[in-house]
C-alpha cells in the first residue's frame, strides 16, 4: 500500500529562494538512465517537493521595500510554493497575508519557531509560542483572510520546563533512554505543545510543521522525532516532521508516516529530493508499467548526473548562474557564501575550499575556485566552462 505523504523544502533565510528551487527542480528533469526500460519514470510531479520560502518580514512586505519582489518571486513552480511570513504584530501579519493571498501560490505559513535573537527580540518567531491565545487569535484572523493552505512552523516550545531547568541535559526520560514523550520528562514540553497545536487546529490551521527542538536549544541535541509521531496521533491536520534528516533513504522512509521537511540536507545535496523520489513507492494506482528507477551503487554520495563533468562542480556552477539570474546583485555574495557553507561538505578539503570561497568577492571568481578545486584536488576531469563574468555577476564584472 502506498503511504507517501510528501516532501517539503524547509524555510531557510538566505537559502530558500528561487535559485535553490530551480536547482532542485533540475534534478527531476534528468532523463531516466539508458538502463531503465520503457515506461520507467523517476520524476513524478507528485514526488516533487513543496517549497517553503525563506521567512519574509511582514512589516518589510507592507513597506514595499526595494527587495520585496525578490522575496515574492514564486518561480519556478508557484503551485508548490508556500510563502513564510515572520512578524510580531498580528495586524501586520494579517495585512501581509492578504497581499500574499492574491498571489499565485499553494500556501501561507507563519513562522512561530525561529529562535534567532534578531527575530525573538522583536516578539516574533518562537515568541508566539509563549501565548496560546495570542497565537490562536492570529490564526483565526488569518483563516478568514485566506483560502490558501494555512500552516504554522513551530518548535517544541521556547524552553524546557518553562525555563526553570536551563540545563537541556537534564531531560529525565531521554537520559533514561526512553522516548521523551512517554516518561516523566514529557510534561514540561508535551502538554503545552499539544494544547498549543490543538488550538491552532481549532482556529483553522491546515498543517503544522514541527522542528522538534526547543527554541533555547537552537541546533543542539538531536531533533526529537518522537514528538512528531505523537503529535500526528493527536491532531486531525497533517504534521510535517523536520530536523536532522541525513539521507534520501531516511527521507523516503519517514515520508511513509507523514510529510517530511528537509532543510540543510537539501542545500548540501540539492539532488536529495529527486533521489528520495526514486526510492519511494509510486503513490496510488499508476499507469501500467509505472516503475521507479532504483538508485545505482553509490548513488547516495554523488548527484545523479550523467554528463562528463564532475557533477558536484556542474551543480555548483549551475547554482551560481541561477543565483545571478534570480537574485539582486546586493544579495549575491551573502547567499552564495551561505549556500557553500553547506555545499562544500561534498568536497575533499571542504574547510579549505569554504575559506577560499569566503574570501572571494564575485560569483565568477567563486566558479573558478570550484572548478580549480575539482581539477587540482578532486582529480582531472573534462569540467565545464565557467560562465562569463557578466552573466555571473549581473553585469558588474569581476
Ligand atoms: C541557515 C538557516 C536559516 C533558517 N531560516 C529559517 C526561516 O527563515 N524560517 C524558519 O521557520 N526556519 C528557518 N530555519 C530552520 C529550518 O527551517 C529547519 O527547521 C532547521 O534547519 C532544521 O531542519 P534541518 O535539520 O533539515 O536543517 C533556518 C535554518 C537554517 C540552517
């Protein structure tokens, strides 16, 4: 029986933009390998991810700042795009949601999980989880404003034990090796979390995306997926699980139990959704002969390109081109660096390469560094020509 429930790209500031979406989509366009027989498909539209945007500031959107058009770019597949809004003021979020509702998109998400000081200081992000009534009223208002899929991205809560126990190591049930939601350690997090989510559901939320860490933990400890599973058992609406997914196999396996959202892995390996699609069972009755191409040996370590160039290099250069095409010059360097912070893990001497890229001031130069690295460190290969500087840097040159 098919139980595939959907893949999601997580909202990530400076990362979840059109260039990354196009890069990811590109891997689904790769034709089946010659060894695959007729009728073989590996890119069913239904396996393609739903894309969350990076968080968009509600006040920024309402002020119609100079960069808003880039944040609002819904390409290349608006039908699978969810805009994420962040803000502290309910009226501003409502006004921003009304603007987004008129756009072509799948859904609108409210960020109630971000724990970055720049966000929480303003009362936004995870601060919404401190007050269930305030959050509930917001979702009720938004439900009246939009018919799009309304989702909320959350964490387990701001702090363990309401902040009284500031040492996240002291989590009794986990320490004892039992799932945190089933032991004495569950109470500080589980009960308030469930009440909060039930309230969002009652007020009209269509989906909850849970990153099962507390705000205080940031990225420390492991994501507690047992909370995701338990929450799914309690709510009528779907719960997308998010956090620490490490491979296409894990993604495909987890997607049998509920929607799966991946963030950093999708930047490290932009091909991972396409790979996971090749692993999942076809959903529902497909056309006669519908088969999914299994990945070959070692497919988890390298992108499924068939061309002659080093596929990691090809992917990096393609990303730089897409970045130049779909983002304003003011964003190029910060976004390229943010991408390579994760993507460099694919290469030998990743830290060395990352440092070189961080010192580089142009996209074209970054492309040359990647290609040079592939030639000198990763071994000889035919390579790809680096696009001309004008194309890479939006006309700004080197
Ligand atoms: C660089 C970066 C930026 C992020 N920006 C956002 C954001 O804009 N909105 C949000 O809800 N979460 C944001 N997150 C959290 C991710 O959506 C996700 O919850 C987290 O990375 C855990 O998932 P992962 O282990 O698959 O990366 C960000 C995470 C990272 C690493």
